[in-house]
C-alpha cells in the first residue's frame, strides 16, 4: 500500500512540474515558494528590459502638472537597494528627470516614473525621452539576479508639450500708420522671444522685453505676428498671435456741411455733415470740429483748444458752459475733419458763414428746494437774465444721488419755475439741475442741487401743516380758502397734540384762536396761516410775534447771527433721531451739541455775538430769539435754510451770515442801486445798509446773490425790538393771509407782478386792492417792492400773479377771533414778522 501511494505522489509531482510554464505565483503560497517560482521563470528568459514605454494622456502641460511615464518589463523586476532610477527628459533643450515612484516587484511588470513641470519649462514641439534610462545608484534585476538592460525604444512624445510662460501679446492699437509698431509682451520666466510672420519661422529670436518693436511687412493691409517665449536653451512656448492693420492713407474731405442757425453767445451753431469715407482699410474713427473766424484753420478760436472730438456723430457744436465767447454780428465758420482708426487726418472742410441767432439765457445758479415731503420734492428757481430773448421753456433733470445717469422730467413746454417730483423714496437724496431755453438755444445747466426727501412721519404727509417751534402760547389762525377743517397734530411732543378737531368748515378770511405750547402741531385741509405771541410782559422787548414753521423750513443745516441782548435762545425740534451741533466758523461752542430722538426738542443758549452754523444728522426745524435778562423776546425769527440767492427788506440794515470763508456777494436794491459785500471769515456778520425811507419795512427791497450759501435778516426796525429773515428766492409764494389786523404790509419779489388784496367787508364779501410791482431799470436782478399802511383786517388774503414774499406787523396785541370774540393777546404789535404762504 505504501508503494502505491509513493508512485501516485511521484506521478502528480512530475505532472505538475511538466506544466511549470503555465504556473504563476500567487498569494496562496508562501513568500519562499513565490520566490522560487519566480526564479525558475526568470531563468527561462534573458535580462529584464522595457519592452514598451507609455505616457499619460498628451496635452500642453503647465506648472505643477505631472508627466507620468510607465516602463513595462517583460517579467517581474525589482529594485534590490535604496537607489532611485530615473528617465532623462529633454524639455526645450534642458534635461529634466522623471524619477521612479513605484512598481518594484509588481506583478504588472511596470515601473512608474513622474516629473512635475517647473516654472520656466518650455517645449512647443513636444518633450523627448532619452535612452538609456539611468539606474542612478539603484540595483535592478529579475528574480534570477539578471541585471536590467537600460536601453529602450523611445516613443513619440511630440504631443506632450510644455508651456509655463502664460504668454500674452498685444498692440496698443489695432491700427497703425507708421512703418513699425510696438508689441506689448507679458510672460513668466522667459529669457528670449521669437517674433516672426509664422510660428517660429519667418523671424528671429532676441532677448525678452515687455515692449518689442516690429516692422510692418504688409503696407495698407493686415499684419499678423507670431510670438513664442523662449528659455534660452532652444525651448519655446506655444505661439501667440497679434494682428495690426497698417493704413497710411488719409480719409477723404468731409462733404455736405450744413448750418442749423441756432448759435448763441455760449454755444456755436450746430453743424451737420455727411458720413466720411476712408482711403485705407481702417475706416473713420471720429470727427472733429472747430470754430473759426475764417474758413481756414488760421482763424480758429474754439475755447476747448483747436479741435473738439465729437466721436462718430454727424453733428456737433461747441459749448463753453456759462461763459460767452461768441459775439453778435460776426461771421463764424464751423470746420470739420475726420480721423481714421490709424490716426490719419483728412483735410479741413468748412461750413458756410453763420452768426449767433440769439444770446443765451443766463445760467440758473440758485435752484433750491421749495418744499420736501416723504415721497416728493418741490424745486424752484428765479427767472434768469434772458438777455433780450424771452424764456420759452425750462428743461429739468433729476437722478438718484447714487446714479450717474440724468433723467429728463417730461413736463411739456412750460415757463413755470416750480416743479414737484412725486413717487420718490423717503429719506433719500436726489440731484436736480435745470436750464432755460429761449426758443433758439439753451442756457448752461445749473449747478447740481442735492435734495433729500423727509422721513415717513405724519408732518411730512400732510399738505398744510405747521409747528409751534418758537414757543407761542396764544395764537390766531386764518383760513385762506373755504371749507377748511383745522386739527391738532398727533406727535408726542406737545400736550395739545391729540389729533382733535379745532374748528370745522372755516371759510376764506375766517380766523380762530389756537392754544398751544412748545412743538404743538396744527394741520388743515386747506391752506392757512398761523402766528402767535410769546410774552414775559407788555414792553416791546418782553414779547414777540411768533410765526409757526412749515415743511419748507425743515432741514439738516442752518445759519444764523446773534447781534444784541445776550444770550440768544435757539429752539430746535427733531423730526428724526438727530445729533445736532452748533459751531461758529466751524469751531464748537460751549453747550452746543445735543443728541435728540425723534419728536423731541431742545433749547440752546448762545452767549457771544457773531455768526453760527447748525449741523444735524437728522431733520430738524429751528427758531431763535435774544433772551436778555431771561425775560426778553428780542429779534424773534424762524431759521430758514440757507441759499445763495435771497430776497427781502433790509429794514434798517441787513445782517448777513455764511459758512464759507471769503464769501462774496452782489446785492441789488429795488431802486436800481447795486453793491458788493465780502465776508472774510464765516464767523463774521456782514452788513448791508438800507436805502430809501428807513425803518418799518419802508426801505427798498434787496436781492443778494452770493458765491456761497448765506442767510440774512433785517435789524433794529425802529420799533418792536424785532428782526425778520430774508428768504431764498425759491421760497417765494403766490398766496398769503393775515391772521390779525396789520399796521403795515410789505411785499418783495424777484418778479414783476400784480398783488391783489381780498379784504373781508364784514357782510360775506371782499373789497380788493391792487398793488403793481414793477422793476426799476432793465437789470433782471433788481427786485420789486410794494408797501402799504392801510390797516388791512384780519382775514385779508393776498394773491400774486407771480411768486413774492410778504411781511407784516400786527397793529395790536389783542385780537378777536371766531371762537374768542372778546379777543385775547394772540399777537405782538410793532413786531415785523415773516409770513409763510402757499402756491
């Protein structure tokens, strides 16, 4: 039995041994058995070698990318020591090495080599593998200890290209009219550049530079240059191209030049012409115009220099802003020429002679906010000097303060100098500008007016509303129209502000008494006027006639001056959260700052005479009076927003303040006499003497036009110890009314107009008085003035055919009203007072 088993074992062993050519070692046997099996296999063949070499996918390689090489042996091969074999690579004339990574003893018979592309590697026509590969200290053999052979068949690697240059080339222009042009070059780690008419041919190599001159080879045609970045060893990047068109032929003369006959003293006639044509391949780039006193360039007088570029427009004129530069009864010519894209300039063509058709309107320099709401802004401006050619229209534009594009307001053809823009966002800045048109040409655009809508508060939403900012306790209110319902407001600052109805159905001219305290608000369904009295005694200096404030007088910055009876009290009321600071010439004053939350007020005390500034982060309204001895009410007046154009009555002088050092102004009295004022420092108070009969607002009216924002008030008006402000010209209104009987009334305006007074006759009707306000002389800046001591009754309504401003002085302290027929001290006699009005 043992013999049978031995024979069977020998049979199986011999059978297996005869099949050894098909045996493959595997992990199911021991390492020593695997080693033995591999050795037997290795003994059957020669030395190991690469029977094939492969690379990863071809592409253009950049910095940090890897070239992977796979060397495939014909049998299992291994590295028996710590050496790292490598395959030499020729990359653009520079030898690099792909180092061994893995594969020793691999049953796939494959060694993996890698090279990571470095900055500066360049090879536009493909890397080259070099044979033999290098052992680099490594011992490599098969399992029979036969050493590796390092020669191998090198594969085609022309598609494995390398470009780390990031080469960018360009010409400054697409066109040139010279024999050469400068090529702008940017590249990484390049030492040379090859520039040719095709890729790496038709040219030459030279040292790298960021600017390379090239010679035009195709006159009046397209020139394409090929550029490759080099590493100095023969390696180049991929070629990049840049094309430039050569053109040295000038355009043809411009034809068909026509005049529009719309020239003014500030803008030349608008010329039109036919489309130009070029004699070369570059086409017309732009046209230029000039104004000349002859049909040649020798007479050019253009204010912008010799020529003005009008782009590709086929029409153009030259505008000198607000400065005249063309004279009447003088022949001018518009010269036109074309320039092509290569810079070639045509000859000069000329229009026929033209003369200015009209003098342009004056630039409007005092556009102002008339009144702002939470969703609207009303702007206004005075009539500009029309230079003898009446204004027929105004063009108004606006834009959101953060935008650059102007939007023209479509208001049709209108000579109105007021416009309300609705549909705006609350507490948002908008820019406005305006220019006048006389039917032939335009005046210059006004300086940009920056205006801001009010916050979403009740006061901003009511059409007719006023607030008691001066502290009046007893007041008289007059209705300007029939059917007027009067209510208290509903803010939290006053005990009276409960929103209750004060009186219903007031007719035009009817008045009522209104009790109030600080910051009481009254609103109406129709226009009204309200003023009252603040009194510490019966003397002129111990009482004041206090006008309430309207939306038009709200702002974030104010100017004022203090001239007598220290200290001055300045009341402020905040409609929105506000940080408020008072300064003099920019210098802080003691106690001159406060932070107020909305619907709260504060009284500042000013102890020094001079000019002051108020700055607030939120919307406020302000009122001031001198409170000498703690019981005086001297010079009571509302603080109006500043402007650079004011109108009023300097009775008996005008006290002027500014926030700008070196402010200069020209003033015009209604009798035709003019003068100038200069204020060196913002903290100073400028003075303008009155003209005409002095005091009681009999003085001549005055208009003040300044190069910076100013405010002005009357001063020491003969009686009453009072003052009243001049108003920005845009604040003029067309309708006013008296709440009590007047000692006198005064009107001033920048316009010529008729004012009609409608005085109640006591039986439901009216008697009328007409005041014609005409200008003295031909100067459009001269204001107009009227004055009356007719003792107009309470309820008299004054309506103008154009905007004007009105002041009055109450005839007595005690005045009767509908709801207080016995009368009460609701006014202060002998106090000149500004009225607010409506349009």
